C-alpha cells in the first residue's frame, strides 16, 4: 500500500469524487426512503380514516336499529296497553264496576278491591257457589252482619 503522503493529486481528486458520489447516493436513498415512508403513512392514514368512517357508519346503523326496535317495542306496548284498557273498560261496564280512574287510585295506594254478596238467608250450596266465584258472603242476622271466611278461601281481586 502506498503512503498517503505520496498520493498524487489525481488520486486524491478521484477519492474525493467517489466520496461525494457515495454521499449523494446515500442522500438520494435517504430521500427515497423518506418519500416511501410518507407515502406509506398517507396510505395508512387513508385506510384508518376509511375504517373509522365504516365503523361509525356501522355504529349509526346499529343505533338506528336499536332505536327502531325500542320504538317498535314501545308502540307494541302502547297497543297492548290500549287493548287491555279497552278490555278493562268493557269488563267494568259489564260488571258495573266504577271507572278505571278509581281502580287506578286503588292500585297506586296499594289497596285491593274485592267483591261481596250480602243477603239475609243463603243455603249451604248458594254460599259455596258464591265463595267458589271468589266473592265474600255476608249474612244478616237481626241487627248485625256476619262475614264467614273459610280457611282455604281466596278472594277474587277486581
């Protein structure tokens, strides 16, 4: 190997040019890599934005579906309530019960309403028929009334 002190100017110029070319090549590769990196980042950002957009669209669709189901259930419940209220009003008219606002007040207060049949004389068969129907039987004896409730009696709630 030759001693660097004795290198000619030509060789030093060639080495210097080679170093400059290598440096330029490395710089170009670095710039290329940087461009690729930024292009990849942009592509990833676009994919992320598209994914987020799809995700939020799916969430909105799911929320709409949940709201539709909830509204459908509420409408169905309202229809059922309306039918039940109509049935109750019809039943009340047939049985002669007071309007539903009175029964609503009773329910709100936790009170119950039961039916009673009162009379002065009942046969055992009549008493049993009334009790089987879920009504209380009250019999009058002189100036007082007697309420006889068997142990297994279950009153009908109105």
